[in-house]
C-alpha cells in the first residue's frame, strides 16, 4: 500500500510500515511541514497515497466521502503519544487486511476500527 503520513505522526512509523512491506512517506519528507491541510491532501491524492493523520480537519466523512479519494485513516487515541500511536498502528497493519481499505474512510481508536467503504 502507498501511504502518506501527516506530520502529526511519529516519523519512525514510516520505517515500521516499510518493514511491513508498505511504501510509506511523510509530509516532512516532501517539504510539507506546516503546510495547509488542503496541500497535504492534494499531495496524497496526486501521489495516489492513503493518508494517515490525527488531524480532526479530516474527520468529516461527508467531505472525505469513501470512493472519492485514495483512502484516509484518522487516528483517534485517548493518549496519542508517539509510542502509543506507533504501537497501535503497527498492530493494526500487522493484523488487518489494510489492502482492502483503498478508497475507504477509516477511524482507528484504542479498541476499534471503523471502516466506511465506497457505496455504503
């Protein structure tokens, strides 16, 4: 899976995802640090990447309707420190069929994964 990590995620997550076979890059790698959300989104879409973020500006499923983009995962942990994010997302990517999440809107919490698929 081609993934773009927003700057609000630990950079070492890109390494962990690459070790699991994913093509992960980060906003900072592309010079997008501090850029507006619309530029982050545009870069992810232009590169056909699944965006992973904690930014609530991406939480409106009506605006980011499944099927209209390459995929979006919103991380919503109770205590979102770097280690917790890394541990939770590594576990998710190790155990779930994330390849089926293309073009989906996904929310990952401490204990749940909610997936909105195109046409549902």
